[in-house]
């Protein structure tokens, strides 16, 4: 049985199967695979006391990450979601180390321009005991409001928090334009934090009705009565889903 620890572990799920951009974790950006860029940014964010693990769905990703010096776990490629992949990797790491971390952060492997402070903020939100945490950013582009590919978060903000430090509780996530009426809209950023027990519970639950209807995994947690703490940040990291996104990421990283 693993001992409890107050350490943080960040797990980055990655697999080669992608409809719009096949093999994208291995896509070259400035001479290195994209997954290596993501791993390096996460390592820079959390410091040497904590761990960064790649949950790889394919042996090719294992080879690349081992060559880069990263710690990697090969997971079943048929696992149904990224959450299942990170939990599978977590179980293997706990078996190897004999230690269970207090908090787990799930960072997608297609965020090569990720700002390190976003990971820090996601982790900090878990300190109040919430089951999960995540981030949002105010929508500034009006075309995003009606775009079903932009997930909107509906939030109950804490009283007394400044615009620069807005934190609150997630009430719902949707692809629709919501809420109605005058006011701001918030773009959900798909970085998640979990208490160790909350992640175990989450992956044990069957997909919920609203999750299946909206195709949003986080609704499973809300339907089960779990709490998701949210913070508002200034920027949405670029997720690489298409060749056009990849070219944008290459241009951004060339300019840094």
C-alpha cells in the first residue's frame, strides 16, 4: 500500500492517434518533438521536489521521452479518455515508488506554448479541499461566444475577489452560448487538478447523461456532486489540433 505524500505530480497524457493531426505529440517544433516542449515547460513550472510523468499511449512516445530524460509510463492505447490514462499511469508510479501524491495535475500534451504559471495556479486551487480545479479566461473575441468548439464555463465567483484574482466554483460547462443576459463569458481551459481520492472516484464513475450529451468529461464530476474550483487567468494557451495550429506554435516558439 502506498504511503500518502504532500507532493504534487503532473501527468501529461499523449497518444499518436489523432483525427485532425496524426502523430501530433511527435510533430517537430524547432528541432524537437512537441511533447518534449510541453514536458520541459511543466518541469520548469513545478520544481525539482515534484514529479512530471508522461502517460504514453504508444511505444514511440516512450522512446522519445526516455531519450529526452523524462519519466514515462506506457499505458493501454485503448483507454477511453485522458483521465483514464493519467490514472493508469499514476497507479504504476505509485507501485514503483510506494508513495501516493496528494494532488495530481492533468496537462494536455498539445500545449507547447503553455505558460508555467497556469500549472501553479491550478495546483494552488486544490489547497481549500475542492475535489478538482481548473482555469478559465474571459472571452474577448465575440466570434468565440457562439462557437461550439469553445467550451464556456458558468461560474459562481467568490465575493470580494479582485478581477486579477477571480476565483469561484464551477456550476456548469457547455458548448452553447451561456449564460443568457448581459455579462461576460468565460472560455474553459482544459488543465485539471485533482485530489488523489477525487481522481480515483472520477474514473470509477460511468459517463453521465450530460457528459454524453455535451461531450464534456468534466460534467461527470458535477453530476456526481464533486466540486470544481476555477480561477480566471489572462491567456488561453494554444492547443495544437491542426496543421495551422502547429504552424502558429512554431512561430510563437521561434520568437521566444
